[in-house]
C-alpha cells in the first residue's frame, strides 16, 4: 500500500504553538507578494512560485527556513551558506519567534520569490 502524501499539518504535530505562528506569519508576508503554493514533503514544506523559493523544516520549538538567493548574504542570521550553482545560493535562517519574520527577512523572501518566477 503506498504511503500517504505528507500534509502541512503533519509538520506541526507535537511542536510548540510558536512554530505554527512563525509559519503562519511567513505565509502571510509571502502571500502579499503574489501567488504561491505550499508543497509538503516528507521532511520539509516547500513554498513554490513556478519553482521552490523557500523550504521550511519544523523543529520542536523553531523553524529552519532555507531561502533561494542570487547571491550570498553575509548576515549573522544566516547559519548555513551553500552555493548550489554559479548564480544560486541556499541560505539557512533559523526562526525561533514570530517576530523573527521582520522587514529584513521579508526582503530576502521577496528576492527569493522574484527569482523563482
């Protein structure tokens, strides 16, 4: 029997309520940019425009947001920098509080959204 497709809700089972609040705030901000789809995978949720521009992995009391970027971002908030091609980076940003979804992060999400369209 095939395994059931993952759901967004499964990623929040057993997690602190703040984890869902952070995710909902991310979706609210990204939703202001235009159309997007949530694409739940086994270990993360992809946010897609035409292609994925962000990935979200839930932890017990935080989220790890992986952003697509056209350049490396030198910020203490970015905990992992991975160059995936000559003009693409994947950048990991841990989010612990809903307030972590601030103007700086939204600007990074907007840039990721734009290069995925």
